[in-house]
């Protein structure tokens, strides 16, 4: 009899917890609504202004237009089929079509304890910014039609599958890979595709002999500030809850960005005698991109090391790729985002350790007990993503070139500027 009473008592007091798990959490929902807006701010207007100020005056509108157009194309494709391919049950490699057009999803449908429509929208903002990052590699020379076709196709055949591998229960998730907010999914895929773009398209007319200076650094710094603020939604929102995971992710994000900016500026100061504004904001972005995969797994001490590492590694990667290899990745997408994503994904496996004193993190993935084990999984994720992204992106560029009769505008159009030749407008009437 006593056992029956105890059992009934336990069931009575456990029922609310079961009900709570299946009900909407208002605090978490409110935070992810806010985070979603912050992540969209990163692309529009953050990335648009950051990139826009870095190009020459004759191409400012083309950058803004590409960011806006990619946001529209990516959003529609994500709604139609991209979300389903990324987060449908599917198999270890790709999702299925069960969520096409949000079929069966209502206002009451939950993903965890937030509305699934909100989770889908939050992930949509990631799908918007990732192909938009690639713009920086082919800036000032790629046809607008080719930009639209490549971005749409790339979203479906590169971004969606890799997202499924890491966040959708795919094979990398099953191995225990650590990518809290997109080091693999966003930065490595975009960075590698950017490098492929620069190699396939070739350099801008006059590169590297003709100076191609940013036309409006004030605009770039404004955009960089919006990226810094928006990144709190990017990394903090990836906790999918208003809790300690989110606040710690925001703290380490801020520390890494600060360390990256100061480190890059310090290197320039030592080498050239002055610390440039462009260097500081580029170092900040490097710090943000590098902490992204690790932001939910490392502590403040680890974040400081990651930010400093980002400033050093990304600075010298930029110099090597542009000045030694003479690859015209116009706005340094691969050395900042690609290298930063690779570095951060690797360091996540190191600084997740709980045995590093002040630099300790919060432990390895389930089933992994050593640093070597976690780092090995991180390296597998990095390698697989680089290989897959490089091959498919190259094939897509070749396909789009056939569909648009060439990826590039003509030499005359490039010299005139894409604002006039592609959009028949000018950015400034002064």
C-alpha cells in the first residue's frame, strides 16, 4: 500500500514537469524573437554597409542590392524547401520533404519550448547571411543574374545539407561535433565558397597593381558596429533559451571580438607605425567569426585566447592570400571568415576542456572523454565541410556560367562600375 501511495505521489508531482516540457516558454520565446531580429540586422543593414563601404564608389549600390536580393531569395527558398532539407528528419546526410512550405506547422506547433515557426524564422536569418557573406569575394565584377542563381542554388545544395549534418541530427551531430552558432555551417562554408569564387572568376581589372581603396570607411565602421551588436543574437540566440548558456555565449562573443580588434590593430601598429580603423574593425569581425563555433562551449578565459588567436592568424592569412598568392578575394572573406571558422572550430575542441584552470570550458560532447577525441571530431567536421563545399561550389559556378553566358561583366562594364551597368543608378549625386 505504501508503495502505491509513493508511486501516486511521485506521478502527481511529476506531471507538471512533463506538461511544462510540452508547453510554450514565454521567456525563451521572447528572447529568440529578439535574437532573430538581431541576426537579420547583421545582414540588413550591417553586412550591406560593412561591405558597401569597402568597395569603390561606382559599386556601392551593387553591394547593397546583392545583400537585399539574396535576403529575399534565401528567405523564399528557405520557406519552400530549405528548412525541410536542413531540419526534416531525413537521413544522416540530408533532410526530407516533410516540412516543405511549412506543411502541418501551426501557431501551436513547438520546437522544444518555442514555436516552430520562430525556430524556422531564426534559422532563416542564418540562411540569409551565409550566402551574403560570399559577396565579398566576387564584389565589383560578377553579373547580378549570376549572383542570384548561384546564391539560390548554393543555399539548397551546400548550406542546407551541411546544416543538417551539424544541427539537424546528421552524421556530424551524431559524432559529437561542436559548432554552437555556425563556425562550420556558416563561416567555413561561406569562406571556402568565397575562395572558390575568387579563383574561378579571376582578379578584378587592374589587380594587384591598381589601388582599390575603400570609398567610405565611415559606412564600413557603421556596418561593423551593427555586426557586433547583431552577433549577440547570432551566438546568444543559438542557446534557444533565455538562460546561462545564452548569457555566457554573449559574454565570450564580446570578449573575443574585443581581443580580435585590439590584436589586429596592435600588429598593424608594430608593423606600419599606425593602427588603422579598417584593421580594427576587420579584427573585430575575425574575433566574432572565430568564437562563433565555440561560444556555447568555452569560458571567458578561453574566449580571450581565441580572440587574440583570431587577430593574429586572420591578419597573416589575409596578407598571405592577397599579397603572396595574389588571389583577389576582394573583401577578404576566406582569410577572415573561412580561416576564422576553421580556427574557432578547432579551438572549440581544446578550450571546451574542464581541466585548463582559468581557461576551462564546459566539457566535451556526450561520449567523448578526451581533448584528442573532441579535436579529432572537430577536424573531421572541418575537413568534410571544406571538401564538400569546394567541389559543389566549383560545379555550381560552372553551371551558372553556362546559364548566364559567363559569370563576369565585361571589362568595359567593370571599369564603368556595376551601379550603372547592372542597375542603371548611382550611389551618390553630389
